[in-house]
C-alpha cells in the first residue's frame, strides 16, 4: 500500500517537499504513464489509482502529485548566448493546419549541423 513514503515530520509540514518517482509504487507510475500517453482515460486512471489512495488521500490528490509542474522547468532567456532559439511553423500531416513550435538548440549543435550541410 502507498503511504507516500513521507516521514512523519513531512506530513505536518506546511510546504511539502517535491516528491520523486521513488516515492510512488511502480504500478501507479505505470498507470499515470498510460494516462499521459493516451492509452487510458483520466477516469480509468482515477479508478486504477483509487487502490493506492489511503487515509485522507484521494485518487485525484494522487493525480495532482504525479502530474508534472512545468513551471519548475529550467528557464533560459531567449537571448542566452549559448543557444539559438526561434519560433518555427511546420505543417501537420493529419489536417490540423500549421503547428507553431519553439525550437532551441545549442550554438555548438547549430555549428555542427551547419558543417554537415543541415540547417536549423
């Protein structure tokens, strides 16, 4: 059973430390992976995760603990001299129009690609 592997002092803490994959059973991580990659619906994930919800924990609370917090990702300035960053557009072959993406590569990779005759 999942007890979230937290020490007692962490449960009382106002700000919980960020959990890692080691804090969850592998089966629960697999269920989340199936959900994240569209193999099961959110409802199916919540039903499967319910068996790991113990104490005051709900399956929805587990979902919130498992989903990534993209705001914590490393931020790099658009003008960082070590990178080449640009917005690109490319066609979507399944009829979704054009896709706009943010492409970032290191200057080193850009130089290596250019020397091989490729472009960014």
